C-alpha cells in the first residue's frame, strides 16, 4: 500500500474521541500516527494500520485503498 508521510488516513473504526482521521508522522515497520481530532499520537504495526485504512487523503484528493 502506498502510504506517505503527511498523508491523512481515514480509518474504518473511530478513535475513542470520535475522530477517524489520522496524520502519518512516521513510516517503517511501525506507523506513528496522530489523531486529527484530539492530537493523541500512537505507534502501531504496519499490518494493523494498513488493514484498518478506509481511505487515504493526499493533498486534498482522496486515494482509495487498493
């Protein structure tokens, strides 16, 4: 999957704060993502994040999950 730094990913399930939009801060074996609603940052394994992605927003355009 083509996820890049500073992409906004929309997840299938919402964060407990109610937001489902996350900013990608780090890519590698783990993703560091930041909730766009409350600012909470988490590190999650790549396979977990890629499975949970619904859409990717890149520069205002929506890129569908492949």
